């Protein structure tokens, strides 16, 4: 045992005499995976050593227009990359490795340790992104131990999950042993014959586990999670009953499920056509390193499989989550180049929707049914089981490891709360449990667990290129475009602060009851207000014949003013874009429209004023209904006084506004 481990026992004995900041302290910081499903990313740090465990991605929600993937905010890692000693990968699902290639563009990771299958998939992603030279990949096997920095010794413990080659971690630190489960369930009949290494979990439990960080995804579901093998009979039954083609969609990374489907296809004499880039890549990698056994003659190129009898074909593809560009989604819309739905097709969804994808999945199923296909989906069909343990699996993990402290991870808030209650039933005191949010800091000493000062956490939104960051401003603008449309303004203003032409207003996707002339009039009002009240702050005389104008500030002032008008009048918030065409000083001034021209009540009253041939009684009635001025001696006979016009006209800007520039 290293000196640092020995020092921890000394510190424990004297902890009552040492100030808290002098005790050895481990900091664990989840940057993703809490209060959500996906983008699992966790930081372990002790002294000057920093170790990263997993770095995944998540899928965008419906309101994230144009966003392809969601990443955790890694500002903290960028600021502390000089302390980065290495990274540990638990398994190869996208929500655990999908962010690594992106992160390597912004900071180096000295070495990445992980299972063979996950590392093989990661190598391909890194080569595609051009970051292979930013790190070193090291593959590990069951019970392998790696040293990361001076503070961390990590043992890989084989577990069972929906993906092959998956591990839990036993992390030895100067303050004690941490068990980090990764994704897991206790599958006693695994498809690949690789059983959960319960003996090592129990060994560490007997030695003493300081804290358990455990997967909470199915914490609300009672009982035990069924074995992956239980899906086999249901899939075979539907395959036998099918009279035409069989189309199956599942997660490409569900190696065990894909292996069973290929086994069934071989057994029932069906050739397999693969659709979807990720499906092709994962199967190629799994076959290459021996995690999937299937003869080459089982597979037929998709262009050739169309010419084979339907009863002898099976199509295996992506699209189980209703992704717009995935193979099955394109087929359901009728825009796939090689495959069209037939009424004799049997389409099987061997997956359950990830939270947030339900609507997309249901819409895909509806479109397929409208095309006449038989669609098999839902829990009652027995064609899918989860890769995450239920309550009894989670309790068994607690029983084997017997942790002093417990932190539920990997799940939404209600799941974390439910998991913490299960831990209490297993004997973990409530005071020894922490429920965290992304960015919270767990401070662990041999005899304490508490929250520290949180670090910056959040999300980074990537467009389809996975290079461009969609920031909050861009996302808000896209939401405005989608919900309320866009208004563009072309404004001509001279450098001496005068409007020299009527503004041109263009509405796209905006629903209002206002006529175009009224919108133009309101724009004039906003421009004039800015020129009268903000021009001095927005312009600066740099010489006798030269003026410097903050045109960006001017645009923002006009945009914000018209935005307030649209909210007040129509309760809509369209995106407003103001374009300014500067004119030289001395350009003739545009005088603008009069208020009366756009006052509906005034115009209506003018139309109703009595004509010369009306009766005297009608004139008197109209006069009696009109507001009377306080002093009408100066008003010409038969005309409306100014006060009454001011009451009825469309009001201008009366509130004081803050300048857009400092």
C-alpha cells in the first residue's frame, strides 16, 4: 500500500484534532447525468490529480431547434486541464463515450482506459474527428487495475448491462474505496456468458466501501430486471408468424440484442440487410473483436436484398427513437432511397423510448401503420428489456458493497429520491446520503460526506456538424422563429439623426390583426423615439464634418421597442431584425405619417361627422356625443378639439426606456 493510503489512516485517527481543511479530501463532481438521462460525466479529484470517468452526450428536446446533440459544459475541465491525469470509460454507450471526441478538441487527456469494445468504437470516432493524436488509448479486461496519477487506483469489475464489455469500478483513493457502478443490472443468464463479478463486489464490501455512486435509472420500478435472454422467445415468435419481410429496429449499441436477432435470422433462413451508419459500424466493430459471431453470407447489401423473396429477408436498422434522419424514420415518411413499406411487412420496435423521445416514436409508429404495415411495439409484447437494474437489483448492489455513504447518480430527480429511500431500507442513514445536481461538489473524508462549493455546470448545444456551438442567444432566436415568426425592418437614417425614408417592414410567420400600414407607422414611432431620446448617447462628433454612430445600439433600441409593442398589442414575441441604411448628413428628412391617419376611432368619427345636408337634429346629436373641451373658444366651429383627438389616437411611447449602450 502506498504512503498516501497509509497517511489516510493516520488522518482518520487524528481527524478530531485536525482542521477540516487539513484532512485528506476527495472531491467528486458530476458534470452530467443528474436530473436527466444521458451525458454522464463525472470528475474525481484529490490534491493535484484530476480523473474523468465517462463523457457522454444526450439528445435534444423538442424545443432545441437545429440542435443535434447536447453536451455537458466542460468549462471546469478546460480551466483545470493541467491537472488532468487520465480518463476511465465504463462501457461504450453514447451517453458515456459520445462526448469524448468533442472534448479532445478543447483539452488533452493523457490516457483513456476502457473495455476493448468501447475503445474500438471510440478509436473510430476520434479518427473521424481528427483528434487521435490528443490522447492514448489503453484497453482493459476484468479485474485489471490501472493507476491514474498519484491518487487513484482503479479496478475494473465485470458487470452485466444491455451492452457487452461493461464494467463497474472500484476506485482506491487516499480517503477510502469508492464503488462507481456505471450502468448495470444483475443478469444471471447473460447472452455472452460473461457474468457479473459478484465476488469482487463482495470482497470490497468486506474490506470497507467509503461511498457508493450507483445507477438510479430504474429506481421507481419494483422487482428484478429481467434477463436479456427473455427477449429471445418473443422475437422468435414474431419472426415465425411473419408472412413477409421482417423489419427490426433497436439500439445499434445493444450488442446482445443485435446478436440474438442475427442468431434468429440464421436459424429461420432469412438474409439480413443493415441500414443506418451506427448499426453498420457497431456490428463491424463487434464482429472484428469477437463479441458477435455471424457468417459473412448472412449479410446482403441493401441494394440486392430488394430482389430477394420477402419471406427470406430481415432488415435490421436504426430509428428506434424516432430520430428524424434515422433509417426507419425516413422509411416511414416514404423518402428512403432503397426501402419502401409494404402491407405484408412486420415491423418490430425492440426498444423503449428514451424520456423526451416518446412523441417522435409514436409519430413514426402511426406513419408506418398508415402505410399498412403490422407494427409490434410496447412492453406487453416482451420484445424489450432494460439494461438498468430495478429496485431489487439496486438493493443487491447496496447489500454487496455495504457503503458507509451513498450518492445516487444517473437519473432524473424523482429516480434519485426513490433510490435514496431504497438505500435507507438497506441500512444507510439518511444523513449519509446526498442527492446532487450537476455541478455540485461531493467532499469526502474518511469520516464525513458533505457538499462543497459548486462549480460551473450546464449544457453545450451542438449543431449537425458537432463543431458549431448553439449558444443560448441562438437557441432563443430559433424558438422565436418557430413560435412567432420574424419581422425585418429596413431603416434609412442620416448621420445627423433624422429618418430620411419610410421604413420597410416585412413579416414572415407572424400572425397579427395589424395592417401593414399600421406596422409601418408603429415602426416610425419607435425610430422617432430613439432619435429624439437616445441619439446623443448613440452618436459622437469626431471632427467638424464626421460623426461616429453606434448603429448596433440603434438597431437594438428599435428592436426592443417594437418587441414591447408586439407583446403589448398582440401577446406575441417574434424575432425582430432591424437593418440600418445610413445616409449622409444633410439628406432631406422624411416627415412621417400623422397620428390621425392610423387612429381607427378618429377616422370612424370623421366619416360619421354630419354633412351639410343632414338635419339639424342629427348635428346636435353628434355634437352631444362628442367630448367637450374645457375651453373651446379657440376651436373652429364644427371641428374636433385637440384634446379629444389625443384621447382617441394610438398612444406613442410614454415610458422611459434604458439605453442599449453604456
